[in-house]
């Protein structure tokens, strides 16, 4: 039988791997709109991580800032400038 | 016998350090200024999570998790305090991270408006093209 401690650390490791994949996709993606979405996925994984690491007050600040305001501000920036990295090919 | 919990915890720390590396790559080698801002937010968030991970503590028993650093009694006695300090995680990194999240938001908004100004003046957000401009 799997113990609760192992379960919690397993969820933490899975969230770490999810955030690593999302960060890689966000940095490598040429479409900046998709990069913002991957960065939001990574922020969601970090938010669950804060909750499991017993920091509920950080969670309350982090969710509106990193899942709400960061993508909103960067979407505003993409709307004002250009959408594709390295010129407008498409 | 391999310690499964220590292994899973080191997977977590490894993935966070990999995140630091990937976002540093994004800041230094990706050409778009918008991509640099996205990578910078990821870098700041990863540093915050690392600080929280440093403040975490080992479990007392396999079914006894640590508690958040919040005192729930109005007039705590010495026994309450010693029980609290034997169970709660470290509150100091959480206080620092709470400040850092808000400061990171302010820095990001400032960089966003700098980038908009660069686009208005030069018509591009590609640093390779901006570096070739004269004047």
C-alpha cells in the first residue's frame, strides 16, 4: 500500500515534470500566443505546488497574479506588437 | 533499499533547476522581446518555488503532514507554541515570496510598456533587427 507521504511527494514530482515540459514548450514555441498559454499551464502547476507545500497565503496571491494578470498583460503586449517570433511569416 | 520519498523530492528539485536553465536560455538566446518577458516571469516564479521548497520540512510520521504556518489559537500557551513549531513549515520564505510575487508583477508591467515603446519607435520586437538599427 502506498503511504500518504509517498503520494504527496509523487504528486509534487509529477507537477515538477509537467511544469518542466510546459516551460520547454513555452520557450521553444514560435507562436507567442501559444507560448503564453504554455506559460499559464506552468503557472497552474506551480500554484498546485504552492498548495501542497503548505503555503496557502502564497497561493491566494499567486493565482490571480500568475494565472490571471501575467497572461492578460502579455496578451495585451502581443496585441499591440507582433504575434510571431522572428518576423511575420504566416 | 532506495528511499522513494527522497527520490521523488529530488525529481522535484531537478525539474525546478531545469526550469531555471530553460528560462535562462529563453532570456539570453531567444530573439523576441516578448519571449524574453515570458521567460523572465518563468524564471522569477521558479526562484519563488525554490524558496518555498527550501522552507518545507520533513514529515513527522508517514501519515502526519506539516501544517501551514498559521496559529489558530487566540492566546497560545507554551505547549501550543512548541506543538506549532514542531509541525509548521518555515514562514520566513513565504513572507519573502509574497513580496517577490508582487514586485515581479510590477517589473513585468514596466517591461511590457518599455517593449511597446520599442515597437512604436523601431517597428519590431526582434533584438537582432534592433541591434542593426542606426541612430
